[in-house]
């Protein structure tokens, strides 16, 4: 589940952060090595600016590095991730993905927003946020600024079917 999420394979992402600065938090419980029920592995460390650095490996041994920030949308705890890039390219736009988390000391449940649910809400007009793309064969990019993204995704969280299937991660060892 995280493989498709972290590779932005879910076909839905944002260009700006959906987490307003005043809603960003840091939880050291997330630090450490995590293994999913699908044998994916994520090593989570912190950066100097209280972001997370996630070194991810799928069950085929392929992987990548991602930055993340933790925050809230309504009552939901959300981890927003994006590819870790060369510092010289940091001002270039990159896709961000939001994962809703359930955090316990030795397990984390992750759920990505369901891209079909987002598309449906946009088409019906129940979700009103700036976007590009979004046909069944195109990636859907929410291009709104942070405040609009936060409002839209909070509203989406209240709808049935807003989130995909859960992924379960267990702590692999000591922190």
C-alpha cells in the first residue's frame, strides 16, 4: 500500500502543502524502522528542521527517499510526503501525498486519500478546489494554495469512501 502511495502512484497529489504551518507537529513515535505486512520497509529519521526523512524499500528491493511533515486536518493526523530532492532543486514543484495515520507505540496504520473518491467529488461539485488533469488516464493534481487544500481535504475526510484500504506497519526494532 505504501509503495503506491510513496511513489505517487495513487494518481492524486498536491503541489502545495495541505498542512498549514500552525497545524504542523512532530511525533518522535514515528522515528525508527517499520515493516509493513507486505514486507515493505521504511526507516524514519528526523532532519534538523523537524521534518521526517523516510528511506523506503519495497518488497522487491526498490526504493527511494522522501521528506515528510506531520500535522492535522480536522481530527485526523496526516503525514504529508514528497520525494527528497537535491537541495539545489528544492524550489521546483514536487508532488505531495497525504496519508492519514493511526499512530500507536509499535504500529502505524496508513490510509491514503482515494483518488477515485476525489475525482468523483470534483466532478459532482461537492469538492471545489483548483486542480488540473484528473481524467481516468491522467494524474490528478490539486493546484490550490495551502489554505484551500486544507479546507477541501478536511471536507473530503468527512465523506464515505474518502480513504483507501489501510496499510499496517509494525516497528522492526528499537528506536
